[in-house]
C-alpha cells in the first residue's frame, strides 16, 4: 500500500520522503514534578489508536519541516480534518478595523 503525505510547504508527496515522528501526545509533563516513571510513560507509552490519530512527520527528503497530520491507521490514509474558526475572532462583536 502506497502512503502519500501532504507537506504543508511542498504538497502531496510519496511517503518514503518522510520520517515518522510519533503520535501527538500533548504538552510535556511539568519538569518540577517530573519523575523517571512519569517521563517514561510520556515518551514510550502510546495510545496506538486503530483509527484516526494525530501524528508528527518530518519531511527529510524535502523542505526539512516538522508538521502534524491526521492519519487513519487502519487504512494508512491521510485524513482531512475540518478547520475550526478560532473563537477569538468573534470576541468584541463590533466592527472590524476595516469597517470602522
């Protein structure tokens, strides 16, 4: 099965151009309360989702950038995730600078 990945800079490319960077795990543990066990859990324990998961990829044979994609691990296909408008855009409710 051929894997294609869409680099945000270079566009859709063959999966062999990329290096897998792992699952998106969220924020790192706080260093002041960090124990060796907690760090081991963060680094090595993965969810291994059978379905869509968010992942880090590195474009090693292209632009050299790190980026995240959503990939269905059961089909090995990259998934489009609908973009959500940032809620801060509606704060204030008044006219924009262009309308004022």
